[in-house]
């Protein structure tokens, strides 16, 4: 009896130590290659209140232990973050050594003013870190005139969410083309029962990002050879299609909807399809938020006349303060936070990253629903690296190019609205920067 008890205790000890060893090996993999050259340095980091921040915070102690670097992290809501960064960077202070920012919203402003460090030399120097592993579209999001102003940490693409149960009842497959999208929206639209064929953002500025994939898939673009591209037949066709789709088969009040309002319509079971960023998938499959949680399907953005050209963007990146006195130490942190093992760990926790090798691995897909992962994997390898005009004064530009969206949804003179926006956008481009 005594020998049996001893054996059980030893076995339990071995099992515990073995589990700890596996965990230690996993932890060691996350900091493999981290240098302690900058031990004793203190880095100040400014992050957004975002799931990426929440996830990386749990890994920071491992980096600090391996590098000897002390990390001081401040977190802010998006608008507060942008204001704090601009105030600090404008004054030339070194309040932050590295920070989160939105490349498509602030990147060109930061780069053109010399507020962020060009990271080209760093990524070239650390070849094993493998900059080429980052998806092409997401790399283009953080590059401006060969100036690399950030490293992608969070990516997103436009995707189609649909009611799989209703599609099955009607013998339908997800639309492969924009023509099929309109036909299915028409078939399933039932406004008398407060059920609509499709819901998408329609508010002037917020709608711009989702409209962009329609614009690209019709063959248009915001800017062509430095001039407004809004006067093209392709752009006019895209604006007209988008407006007709939402006016005829969307819910009332679409012109007042940004993503929260459109999402709520779908969550409440009042729309057959919803088109928006793939980062919102958790909101529609969470039964505490969505009455259709068990019946949501995911599909790629449908093809238009010019193909399926949905946006595939870096929504958040890590940048380095050009005025930081700790640039090499800051790069050590950025390099670690965007390394393949860390991106894999974060992606398994549900935060989609930008490394193609992670998306190509079964482990990298394990944090997502299988059908969702299949769509994201497909769309991560293609797409356009911007979802709004790539300018300095982004907000003003979005108001200009978003005006014809509202006109089209309301059934106004789309051609006149596009012509007016084209002239206004050209005048804007002459003064931007």
C-alpha cells in the first residue's frame, strides 16, 4: 500500500513537472531570439484600448524577463490616443518610444511630418525576422514613398455575413458575384415583415471604407495619377450600384447607419446579409449579443466586373517615435511583438495578424470558426491595401467622397453628385500636404 502511494505521488509530481516543462517550452518559444543587449532600458509605450493590447499585455512579462527592458504602458480610447500622439509628436517630446496607431487614418500625416521613424533599415537588418512574410496588401498600407512607418499588428478585410438557415431554406448559395448579391437581396427582401435583403453602412463618412471594395471591384479608385478618380465610368457605376442595393433592399434609415447600427440589424435577425469588416465576427456568433448566433455563415466579398477586390488592410500598426532616445531598444520590442511566434499566439486568441505563414498553418486558424477561417485565409492573400483615400487630411477626404453614397441611397442625381465630389476632391488634393 505504501509503495502504491509513493508511486502515485511520484507520478503526480512527474506529470506536474512535465506540464510545467511544456509550458516553459511554449513560453521560451515566444521569446526565442530576444536580446538582452538593452537590459536596464525603460520604454514608454502608448497603446489603444483594443483586443490586441489586451492580449499582448499578458505576454509582456516574458519579454521583460528575457530582454531586461522595463515596459511602461499607457492605454487610451482611439480618439484620445490620436490626440495624445499628435500633441506629443508635434511638440517633439519623447513621451512614447513606440505606439499603436491607425496607418490609414494617421499614417501619412505622421510620416510626412517626420514624427515616425523609417523602419526600412531595421527590417532589412533583421532578415530572419522576415518582413516578406507579411501579406503584400498589409505591407503597402504602412509604406509611403518607400518610407516604412509602421509594422502591421491587426488586419481586416471586408466579408459577407449571411443567414445560413434562410439560405438553406431557399436553396441558395452565398453570392459569388455582385450581380448575384443584388438578386438574392431582392429575393429575400420582405419589408412588410421588417426583414431586409442586405444591410451595409450608409452614413456619409463611415460608409466610405465599406464602399471602397465595391469601387475597386467595379474597376475604380479614389486617386489616379495624383488626381481624383471619381469621374470614371467605373466609379459612377459603383456609386449607383451601392445606392440602388441599399435603397431597394436595405432597412429604413440606412443613411444614418455606421457599423454599430448595421450590425444591430443583423444581430436582431432583421437582415439576410450584412457586409462589413471581418473583425466583427465575434459579435454575430455570441449568443448574448446576437439572436442569430447559431445560424451565421461567412463568405468572401463577391466579384464585380473587375474581380473580387475587397480591401485587405492594416487597421493597426506599431510605430517608433522619431524622437525616441531608445530606438534600438524600441525596435527590439516591436520586432518581438510582431514575430511569428507572438503573432501565432495572438491569432490563436482571436486577434487576426498579418503574417502569411501564420494564416497558412493549422495552428494559426485554430482560434476562429472553421468556415470563417477559410474565408479570411482566402482573402488575406489578395485585396487592396487601403479602404479610404490615402491622404493626410483623411476625415475631410472621407466627407467629400462619401457624399455621393448618401445621394445614391436617397435616389438623387448620382451623376451630378459624383461630378461635384470629383471637383471638390481635386481641389482638396491640391492642398493636401
